[in-house]
């Protein structure tokens, strides 16, 4: 599956393990949340870079104590109409201070990329149609925002406050 990160398509360096799959020879792995809870200590002791695939019905706080050990958290969008992963992303970035890669996976649509980025996602596992369409342009379609978000872009109120004295809008 194509991966967008840093504003371009990149190869996915992670190996995404099934619940019974061994991590032989891998230097960075992701595991399901269920496997993380079962094998947490052994996975940490393995010395590989770790990521967790958190389902959208799990609380982001369930991995709060382990965020310093995780290099990647994947949040799932089972359907584009199910937005719980947006809330998880905001909690992970804003309240819990997660600084690793935050990846959107599942039913990720082009029209939602910018909003996902604003919530804190910095990587996007997208379908094959993304390669044929100009999905990267989605990040540039809007440059003014009415609310603050996790991407730290200045919002309109902050831009107005920073305007030079005597500036009037056209």
C-alpha cells in the first residue's frame, strides 16, 4: 500500500506483523494493540523499533505510559465516515505529547488528508488510486484556518495579531 510521508510518496520501512507472526530479521515492527498488551515486555526487550496499531475503539490513553517506547502509532479508519481516529490523534499529539510517527491507515480519502494532518497525522497509508491522482496537492489546497490544530500552522486570529500596525485587510 502506498505511503505518504513528508509530502511525498515513500517506501514503508516497517514490517506489520500478524498476531502469530515472528519478527525474525526485522529491525522495525508494528503489532496489533491486542498483541502489544499480551507481549509488551518481550517486545520491548527485543530491541527493535516498535509501533502499535491502535484500533479506533480503543482509548488513546491505553498506550500513554508506553509512548516513549513507541516510534509509530497507526490509527485505523475502518470507514471514512468513522472519525474516532481524529480524536485519538489529537489526544496523542496534544494531551499525551506523542512525538513519533502518527500514521492514518484504512479508508483514507484524499479529501481528508489535510484535516488528518491538522489533527497530528504525519504519515498516510493510502490506496493504489493515490498514485494515479494528485493526492499530494490536497495538503496545499487551503492555507487559511479558523482554528488552532496540532500541525501548529498559524490560524487567522494569530495572523491578525501578528500583522504590522496600521495594516488593514483588503
